[in-house]
C-alpha cells in the first residue's frame, strides 16, 4: 500500500474478524493549505466470544502532500496508492471538495478513480446533491470521530509520522454552542484541520457502509462453539 503502515496498539485477543474494507479519505487543500490523505481499515470483530461483535476502524496511514503540488499530480499519486495492496476492490475513495470546487473533484472521475465527493457544511442534516456527491455537516463528522475515539472503536496507529500532527489538530478543535443551541466545531484560529477532516470523512463513509462488510455464511459464534449469534444493534 505505502512505505509507511502504522501498527495499531496492542488490543485484547480477537477470536473472529471479518475481512477488512478500506476507506481512503482525502481533504483537498487550497494553495496555502496542505492536502491530507488517510487510509482507514474497517472490519467487524469479536474479542471475548461471550461478547457481541463490534465494528472497529483503524487509521493505518496518514500523509500530507507537499504544498505547491498540482491537483493533477496529487491525483496521480493517489491513484498509485489505491493500486497498492492491500487496497483494491474492497476500497472506497472519499474526497472533500469543499474548498476547491467540483472541477477539481471531477478530475478524479476523469482519471477513473470515481470517488465519493463530500462538501462539508455548517448545517445539521446530510444531503445528496447528485450521483456520489453528498453534503455533510462538520458537526456530524467531528462528533462521530470524537464518539468513536472515546469508545475505542476508532484506533490510530501511534507510530505514523503524522500521528503527532493529528493529535495536535484534535486538541485544537473547539466545540461551540450557538444561540440556537447547535453544536459547531472549528479549529483554533491559525491551526490546520486537514488531517482531522481526512480521517473524519473516511470514518463517516465507513460508518455508513458498515452493514455491507463481508460476513461468513456461518455466524462466527457458531464457528466458535456458541449456538447463538447476537449482533450489536446498529
């Protein structure tokens, strides 16, 4: 996949795991803002066989493209990353085209990459604005990321080069409550949020798609000697 694949911190033993699905999130920056990429591996797993299965999301790779790199060159590099194992048929590309417009997002289609395109809004509800194009409130993206980090379902490889920068960006995010009672999330003035958003859009898509993760024909609890398999409510 890449020259850098982070190791997820040691977790309790896993007795069953579904195949991995991969979600590649790309936050496209403008001229003075970095473009960031996140590779997220998602699966369903069982630790203790007496416990329900749960979905987990592992950040396996983070990178920033050099400032000044043209969008066509970035897209070429992204295409090369998508062509490296283990990425393949079970991989979705998700692109934030908020600041750069549809024209840049359409270059991905011209190169045959066919991403899910996201425009981040300040509203409260998700919407769809065309084929494979969505509007997603920032509060949904960030609150989803924050919640899954606290439950331990989102796991970030600490040995990635950009992990300290991601941690710093997460600390810089502030939640504000408007007069109408709405939660809004913004990075501290002067701080970047490109890594956070690359992770957040990949995670948003993964959560939406979790019901399509491959499952064996025989429920895993039966394979493990347990007659009943009870799913965690979605």
